[in-house]
């Protein structure tokens, strides 16, 4: 199958999976129901993704791919780490508060097996956080433990309880202006923390 056609099929499959996830949760969404909703063969899904966890892992990685690409490129070309954090913060916040991330997190919270939560962590945070740590290390030469703590501080300032409030349905999605304002506030507080530390 040609790459473009395969990409379109993958998008149709993940779109169907998100719709089912919203209605049936992770436990109630089967590979068969996804294949029927996407008008794809069940065999194709198993061949491409291995199993349901493999499909959801691909969905999580798709969600984080844009941020990962920005961070990978910035690290490779040795872009100014402060400029990179400034550029990536609103993109990261938009992704984390977006409908797809919220659907995945809602389903993970309701998944009694914990399988989806592990998948989200491995395909999302465990991929992005080390890249952020390498940026923080370039801003502030510290030992690895300090860099981990500082990166967690940055993420805490940026995200706070916003994602949690979106997951439980208390807050709507932030506007682009609110995203920019929150990102700027978080970065100001983070850079102040670095100077004082």
C-alpha cells in the first residue's frame, strides 16, 4: 500500500477509534468495532498495530509527534533552548488540553486495567520529557537530578491542573489567547526560578 494511502487509512482508523473511545471507553472499544467503524478489515488492524494497545500507542504517539519533531530539530541544530521552550510551550499546552488528549486521559482514568494509562505515559510523557530535560540542561548546567526536578517544575507551571479540569469536564478548551498568556506566565515564573536557584 502506498504511503499516502496508508496514512489516510491510518487517519480513518484512529478517527473511528476516538469516536468509539468517547462513547464506550477503552475497555468497551474492541479492534473489531474499530475496524467496522473505519470500514477496514480486522486483519489490517492486527497486522498494522499488533493489538488494541498497539493501536492506542500509535494514537498517543501521533498526538505527540509535532512537539517531538520540533524538539528533536531544535536539539539537533542546537537552537537557543530558551527560544525553543518559548516556541514549544503554547504548542505543548494546546496538545495536552486538546480533544484527543482529553479523550485518551478520560478513558485511561476509567480503565480498570491501567493499560491505557501506561500506554499514554510511555508514548507521550516518557518521549517528550527527556527532550525537555535536554533543553533545560542547556539553559542551566546542573546535575541530572536537578534537571529532572526543574523540568517537572516547568511542566507544573505550564499545565498545573488545567488538564485535570478538562478531563473531568469543569473547564472548556482555552482560547489561543489564553494559551499564549498561560505559556508566557509559566515561562516567566520558570526563568525567574532558574535565576533565583
